[in-house]
C-alpha cells in the first residue's frame, strides 16, 4: 500500500501491518487534517438538538468553532463562529434559543443565518457597509443531512453525502427506526480527553476482539447481577460498508430496550418488550425488525463518527489535538417517547457501560493510553498487527479485524491522494 504511510497489506500471507509511527508522528497528524478532516463529511449534530426555530448550539469540528442554528423559517445553518469584524467568537454559549447573536467585542449583531443585523456607530461606515457580503458570518461550505443526522464538510467539492455514506447510510436509517415517535439526543453532551492517538479510538470503537479481556469486570458483574445476561451467544460478522465505513453486527446476551428482553426486567418488562417488538415488526417487516431489535451494531463512519447501537445507543466523535491526544464528544440517542422504566434501564445501561465513568469507557481509555505509551518504546521500527480474520476474508467474524482494515485502507488512500 502507500509507500508514504508504510502500511503493509499482504492478503496472500494474511498479514496487515500498521507502522506505529502513524500514531506518533507530527507530520502524519498535520497531514490527517489536510487529507481527511478538511475533506471528508464530518458529523455536526442531531436534529433533535435544535428543536425549534431560533435554537442553536456551538461545537468544535475539526479545530473550527461552529455555530449551528435554526432560523425563523426552521432551516438549518452551519456558520463559522467567528466575527467578520475582527474574528472574535460570536456565540460563546453551548446551546440555547436566540434570534440574534451579539459579538462581545464591539457589539456587531448577527441573525440566525449569519446576516449582519446591526452594528454600533454606523455613521462611521460607508453606505451599504452592512450589506457587504464580507461583513456577514460565513457559512460552512457544505451542510447536509441523512435523516436527523447532520454533517458538514469544509470541502465545497466533496461528493454528495449519500454517496459518501455508501452502505453506512442505511445503518444510520436503521438506528433512526427504533421508534415511530422519532429519536432524540437526551441528557446533553459528554466530553472527555484521551492521551492517545485518535485512530486508536476508531479501532477500539468496533473492536469485537477485546471485550472478553478488557471488559471482563463488566461481564462478570452482569453475570452476578441476577438476570442481566440472557442466553444469547456473542456472534456475528464484520461488514465493510464502503468508503472506509464499517460495522460489526452481532447478537449478545445483554438486554436492549428495543427490543431484547433479559430476565432482570421481569414479566411485566417482557410484556412491554414484546409489544415494542411487534410494533417494530409491523412497521418494518420481519427481517429488518429482527436485525433492529436482536442485533447489536458498532459502526464507524469514516473518519470519526461512531454509532454504537448496543445495550444503549451512543453517538461519538473525536478529533486529535496532537498525535498523542484527542478530545471526545459523546451523546446518547433514545426514542423520543419511551416508558419511564425502560428509559431508566436505558440510561442505566448507558452510564453503566458506555459513559465516561462506566465499566467500558475507562477501561478502553486505559487500553488506548497504554498503547500510546507503548509506542514510545520503539515506534519507528514496530508495527501493529491488524490481520485477524484475513484467512477467512469472505466471511469475517465480528471479533476479527476486517472492519479496522476497511478503515486503514481508506485512511491510507486519502493520505496518498493528498500527497499526489
Ligand atoms: S470582533 Fe466582533 S464586533 Fe468586533
Ligand atoms: Fe471497549
């Protein structure tokens, strides 16, 4: 593969090797911004986070401050959150409702579409100054949505979003179909940092191989928490979704609010889970309902959007701040309407496993940070092994590493393309 990145992909010998340098090298880190984050579609937010005209949120995407608004017509706008006057961040709130954003520096005030509404001391400016296109807040070159998932791109020539998402688009649809009432982000944003390279979290997010080892405490705990584990075995497949996106889709013994029952939820719970299942089946048909309700999915949409639909649903993005550190944002997604007890179990499932203080995330963070520290040993000469399952390339298991190879092949291709 790309001489530049040094990845070795040798299907004949069933070997896939990633040089550790790509996790430590400053030049690679900068090249990733240029070749990947500045060119791909990147996740911005979920429609449920901007419920009404006038609502807004601010977020950092690929090192840029973004103001995401809904204007008075209900349309969505992604603006660079930087004042056309002297560049100060215009909106300093995390989220809220407002039709006007006043820059704190000199008081220029903008509407939800970024239009300059007013400025102090207008008499000091030439006629027509306020209407000058250069005095308006700047829109991010591209904004599009797949269902309720909004994406932006800083590359105006990027391919259409649906084309970019390839087969991953249908998986986003599937996660939106859990409820006929729609899905919503609940409980705000979780933010944390990891002292590790961002690609380690990409790999970890759909690594079906590590759970039994890294998360043995969680599995032991469930075994001992009367009825929290059903009899369903852990088994499934790794699936390439095109363009570097991939998913592992598998059955598992834990409960899913939509809709796999475990004895812990009691007989009453069973009645409700069955009812939910029947509704999903009537709406989507038997096959899709079976997948939606019984299968778990850990998906990565290239380069850094994770949607894990497991014992709860998490959306996660992360951007590198240096070769050995990243900032992570995570949200939980749930049906808009759900009974109180089921919502309670969902949130419990989420914080218990996926949250930053749960059983999984701290262990994953530790594994990632330990890898990063390990690379200090001899990063220049050593390779990570990503070859598990290459010997059964046509039917990769969920605990193989085919999904990671899909990511790496695209990562390599994009870096080589930027080089050319
Ligand atoms: S920098 Fe915003 S008004 Fe001057
Ligand atoms: Fe994990």
